[in-house]
């Protein structure tokens, strides 16, 4: 015993170190000294020394004896005990050192939250703008009506598991070259709950839950977009042992529109205008998701010009106004012309090239553009 190094020195921590600091120091050193990683001749002895130090300092009773009497105070018992010369670091601690696991078994399982569920719906762009209502039909796990979620036949109660004695886990001890290694695993009989139903409920076969159909009305708020998730609290699978139910997540898909293209809260569309309107200007009516809107086209408008209609886009999901509608105009060129229309266009073309026209004839009562395209 006298030749043993101070256990705090072995772990490289101060005497006042807490459990988390001890465990962190142990993990860091175990990664470096484990014989499977470190092939140095002294690594095996150092690793055993590290485990012995951690086994003592991580146990409150052993640590109290060590702090008061030193290593000599631990010499009176058997291996791994308060005075044992051996050590009994759990295998889970060594596994955590390399893989960052969850630590030691923390007793039987308590309340368990139910699983979340997903439901996909598709709506139109108009519904995304104004809101919509959908009736959802889905299956979920609900508590058994007969046993009220206990899993036991009515009139009986769950009993303490005889295999793990209510601990929820079973522990195995094995002597290896590393010392005494203890491993813990979930009890296979009670599945970690520490309780068993000696008389399972016949209706749910002891599972405490049954899968049943459910209908739920959903109000889709204005402004949703592709991928928007709407959470319905508590509409997922029922929890176990008094745990809360999971949630139902409704994932929205907005179908593509034949007229409007959506970019965030803004909408874009193309709108045809005739050549006379592009040249002379005028008012046109544009369809929006909220009705018709008058749009003034200035004289000399070129194809591809973009006009903005404020607040005619998509509403903000959080209620902060609406986006805009951007109207991109293009000139609708007639595919077929009458002989009179062709003659008028040729006359117009002459005025563009030479400034004069050789067209003969008395001017008609209708304007040039009205005669050309059949307007009033």
C-alpha cells in the first residue's frame, strides 16, 4: 500500500473535485492508457492504476475512507469492497470513455412520453393565402380503455419484478485482466420498468396501449408555405406509466399554381397587353388572389416591364402584413392579320423609317389603332 500513488494525483484532479470532474478526467486518461490503444509496456499497469483510483473516488463511501485514512484504510475488505485491494469500475464507464455514452443505469424506467407522429397534407395557393380547414384521419396508440393503461387485468395490480427486484436492470460481474468488471443491462422480463403484470390485460395483451383511428380537425392559418410544420400538442401516441402523449406534426405542401409564382411572401405573374396599350398606355384589370385590381400601363411600356401591386401577395404567417404582387407584362402579338391590318402596319412602318407615309385614302372615323386591331 505505501508505494501506491495518490489517487487524486493518478486522475490529475484536486481533492475537492466533483463527480463530473472525476468522470471527465477518467475518460480522458482511459482513452490514452487503454491497452487496446496504448501499446507501451507500462500502459497496462497504468490503466489498472487509473481504474482503481476512479473506483475508489467515484464511490462516496470508499472516498470518505480514503480521504480519512488513505489507501491503508481500504485494506480490510475483499476485492471491490470498501476496503478491497481490487477495483470494480463498471464496464459502462470504460465504454463512455471511448464513445461518450450515457453513463450508469439510473434505476427503473419512470413515466415515458409517447412518440410524435407526422401527417402530410396538400393545399392550393388560394388556401394558403386565405387559410383552410382539413379533417385529419390517422392512427395512433391510445391507452387501453379496459385497464386504463396499466397493462394489468382489472382487479389486479402490477408486481415487483422478481428478476431485477424492481431495479429495472440486472448486473453481471466478471473478473478480467482489467480487474472486476461490472456490466448492467435492461431487465428482459420487465423491460426496465421494475414491475411485471402477472395477469396481463386480455384486451391489450398487457401492452397498455392499442392502435386506434382518430379524426382531428385542423385549421390551416393563412401564410403557410411548403414545409411549414403545424404542431398539434398531445395528438401523438399516448405515453406510458403516466407519461404525456407525443405531438402530431402536420407538414404542409402548397401545390404549384398555373398563374402565380411564389417567392417568399411575394407573388409574380405574367400579364399580356396589346401593342396599342404598350405604345399608347391605358388601364387594364389584373386578377389577384383577392379579386380584380386596376393597373395603369404608361405609354411606351416595353415587354418585360414589372409593376408592383402592394399587399396583393401572400400574408405573413405571424400576422405582419402581406407581400406584394409583381406583374410582368409582355406584348401579345397577333398570329394572323387581315389585309387591312397588314396595310395599316406597313403604313405605320413607313412612318418609322422615313417619317412619311405613301398611304392614300380618306381617314376613317376610327383611330389608327382601333382600325388596326378592331377596337372602338
